[in-house]
């Protein structure tokens, strides 16, 4: 079942990624957009890297994050690869 949020482009779907917040009509998570933004990719650059997204969707995802930081940070932490599992040759890329 699709659950709407207070953000027009963000939904939760119990059939996609266990209801993690995603961009409506995609499987792109708010978490993925936030992680790109956190490493320095500007919001304007994100649609260039994820061309199925509009700039409006990106900004709505960041707005959702700012309203729900604890929730999204938990998803980020749950999906983080432990340092000891990252090959040293790619660790600092």
C-alpha cells in the first residue's frame, strides 16, 4: 500500500524497500539523495547523475530529510557498509 506524506513527491510503499521514503513513481530513496548531498553533490547536480529525477523532486527529498532527520539518519546508518568490509584500495575514493 502506498502511503502519502506531507511532501508532494515523497511516498512510502510497503512493497518497496520496507516502506522507506522514496520519490513517488520511482525506487529512489530519500536516503540516496541525502547521501549524495552530504558528500558535496549540489542539488542542481543530482538530476544530472539521476536523470529520472527533476530538481523539484530532489529539493522535496531534501526538505523531507530536514523535517525527518532522525528517521533518514537511521536508514543511512542501517545501510552503511562497515569500514572493515571496504577494500582498502577503494576506501578513500
